[in-house]
C-alpha cells in the first residue's frame, strides 16, 4: 500500500470545520452553486469534462479521516470515474422544491464524498451545472475556478482542441498555509496584535441590518448587553438577492482607483457604516470580513478553500469626513492582513474575555465577502443558501468584472430579519454610497438614509 502524506487542516479549512463541529446541522459546510448556460449542452461530454477536472484539480481528490479525534486529510492520486445525474424540471416550482431538499442534505465528507454534481435541464430550456461541495474543499472563489476550468475543458473536448494548461496544486498551498500557521503559533507578536486590537476599547455594538426596532434586539438591549445571542449555527436563514448597477459600481471603482482604496474595503466599510447609522449612529462595531487570501500566482491559479475571516474593530467618528474615516479603516485592514492565519478560535476567546461576554453572544452584525468573477457571455453564476447560519447577516457580493455589475446575496436569520428589512437596508446602502461618492468630504453625521 502506498504511503500517503497526511495533513492537519489549514487555517481556512479549520474555520469551516469549527462551524460544523459545534452544530447539529452538518449541512452548514455545504456550498451550493450553479452556472446556467444559454446554449444546449451535451451532458455526456460534460460528464467526461467533469471527471477530467477532478484529475486536474487535486482539491477534488481530498479525503478526510479522524485520527484520535482530530480531523486530518490526504490527497488521492486518482479517484473512480463519477457518473453525474441528469434531471429535467418542467416548472420553476419543481426546481425550487428540488433545491430546497438538495441543500438540506449534508455532504458525507467523512465517507469520501466531497462534491455532488448535477446536470439539469431547466424549465426555460437552459442547461445548468449544479455543485454541492464541502466548504473544507472549496470556497466561493474556488468554486468559480472549477466552473471556469470545466467550461474550458468541455469546449476543448467539443471542438477537438488541446486541453488548457492544468491548474496549480492545492496540496502545495495547504502545506505552506499549515507551515505558516505553525510559525505564527510560535510568534507572540500575532497574539499581541489581537490583544492590542481589543485592549482598552469600548465594547463593540451589534448593528443588525434589521434596524433598532426589532423586538428580539430590543429585548437584548433591556439586558444591558451589546451582543446578539446565537446558538451555534442552529438559526434558520434565507437568502435575498439585490444588485448594484453598472453605473454606480463604475463610480465606486473610479473613486477607489483615484484614492488607492480597494473596492472590497470601500464596499465593506460603507455597508457596515450604513448599519451603524441605522442603529442610532453607534460608534464601535466589529464587522467581519471573509477575504479571498490568494496572493501568489500559484494561489490564484488553484481552486481549494483559501478564505480567511478578519474581524476589524471599527470606530466611526461622525465629526470627521468620510474620506478620513475610510482611510483609517483601510489602514486598519492593511495591518490585519499581516496577521492573517492567526487562529480564529484564539481570537474568539480573547474577544469574550475582554468584554466578559458569553460564548453564545456574537458582536458580528455583518460578515462580508467580495468575490470578483468573470464569466463568459451566456453564462450565469448563482449561489444558494443552505438554510442554516450562525451569522445574523452574511453578505456576499459577486462582482462581474466584465459588466461591472454587483449581485448581492443577503443570507439572514429569518427569526430577526424579514425580506422587507433587507430590501430597505439595501436601498439605504446604495444611498450612502451615492452620497459619499458625490462628496467624499461629507461628515458622517450628515449622511442620510432616507
């Protein structure tokens, strides 16, 4: 029997596993995404292309096992050919019913099943490739890499041309991430940085996008605590989609280029600022960014899970201008990047120790992802909620680099946040963006939501 190289989880994978470990609902590590293709697809050929993609992307050959209670992994050299089911739905209601059941079934990652593909003929005659994949294997950026590789391989097979160059190795990325993380454990400067981040600062304030009049939040406020109660990923969620049009997005990109601010930071800050203003102009918050930490060319060219969560303690100075505030926020984010890979579990313990709060309380009002994607003409990318989540609001912004349009998925707790509240917040968010673009020297206290 061949001796295998076995690895512990990387920091990115460990964050996903933490969600799974402390919940009754194992589906929380499902990522469900699809691409819809305008043209008719030869699904037999697409099945062949999918299996070639598995050969080319080692993240799809990960196998997980437990050793003395610890989750470990190794990479198979090859895996059996996988047949992909083909399904046809005559109505949208039939498809929605299927998706609801599909997302609720946990993926059996400890039994060697890390990705479950489906090929679908939609009710309006289009072709869909649907993936349910384990978050320990892929993040949303990595899923997009797999989809684009799948299309490239399919087109090469269809046209009889040479296959595109293979993707980079995720195993190499995992090894380097683990090595870097182990080194960080030995370097006290990283722990000291996060201790200083929380030291002698006022307790951060939960800023729900549902607004201050929510009955559940009002009940919490009467208990004189600034955090919202959560129960380890056992909250029902639902995703609502909204968009930021190309014209407004182009203005954001122009501003960011002129002022050397990353679009992710600009959109993240204005989003968290909108929530702070909505909740009575609170001054201290702890928004959570989920960032695609692919820096090297090898990391950018491979799939796999590489997202890192970074909590940025934010102090909104309403007497200062937006420009002054965004520069301070961006500077804080830059410092945080130097410490990416520090244990999320250790930071959580620091956070609750600093404010003597329960581990069942969360200060995170918003978690935010900015995912640039570029899909060919006639291809549509979508992401689906798995119906459970720990975070009160997880906002994914899918930025189409070709059209400059942003599609936003607000995945929110149904117990606290209604569809109407999300729609209202989104309009406020766009209004804040317009105001700060029209006048970057506007003081935060003069920004209006209505």
